[in-house]
C-alpha cells in the first residue's frame, strides 16, 4: 500500500536462519539464509545492501539483488539507490547465521556505490542505510548540536565522504530521530515500529538535472 521502491537489509533480517521453525541451521543441509531468501523472493521491492560480502570468496552473495544497487527513473530523472547494512550486524543478530559473511565499511562502500551509479547516469543518488544515529532535537534541520555526531554511524560515514557523494540518506537501525542536514546532505531517520515517517523533498534544476541544495526540504 505504501509502494516501497526499495529497502535496506538490516541486522534483524538475519535473525530467522533457515526456512522453518528453528532460527539456527542445525544440519549442513539447512541454509542459514533460507528465511531471508524466501522473503526476498516474496517482496515486491528489492532488499539492498552494497556492503555485504562472502568471507570465503570476497564476492557479493548471489542472493542479494543488483549488487545492492538499483536505478529508478521518474519523470526523466534517473535516481540511483543503494543499501547499506550496519557493520555491527554480527553482534546484533544471531552470530552463527552471519558467520560466513563480512560487512564492509559504510563510507568506503557508499563512495564506491555512488561513483558507480553516477557513471551509469544517475542524476540523484540516495543511500538507504540500516545504520543511523540519534538527535535530541530536530526543530532546526541545520543544528546538529544535539546529535551523537561523534559516535552515530551515519555521522561517522558522512565525515569520511567527499562533497557531492550523496544527495539524501534514509537511515535506520537505532530507532531514533534524525531530520538534519549533515555536511549539507539531508538525513532522516524515525522511531521504529512503523509509527512515524519522514519526507525529503529534493528540487532539481530542470536543465542540469542536479539537486538545488538550498531548496531541499526535510
């Protein structure tokens, strides 16, 4: 009903293990990603993560669509979207279920994904991150003094990214509110359990097809 275009893979997607009633594979024939693969197949939108790798091969898991990235087109605007999963995942899910995976650095993977999407013609690049932070106040989108800028994952990521890497970030994981410009980029996150939502309005120059930052509304 909400018409999701994409979602990020989060740590709790790995809580359920194989298909069936048990949450941990107890036999070699049981796939520790079985439940997640079933949900990916069932979903009408892609679950994305650009920073998940197989530990043994260094490759992206074949069951993750599009290397964690996708491209949409809306009214002639190409919108690149990629997902990121918190590197804390092994400590905030059932560890054995992700024992064969490695979760890459948020900043490094964001930079790579953004560059690839721009090369493919993306006019706008949006990161959907299951990694967030928190702010005590959000009445002034330009004032981040109440935010956990030193420890919040999304703030740490933004400090390491060069300008113009991202046009917007939809964050998550910490179940707290962010509605701020971080290094000039609009970042939103809401409380959990689907009780709240955020919007970012991006305005583009119709000729250059580039975001006009001063017009952005959170």
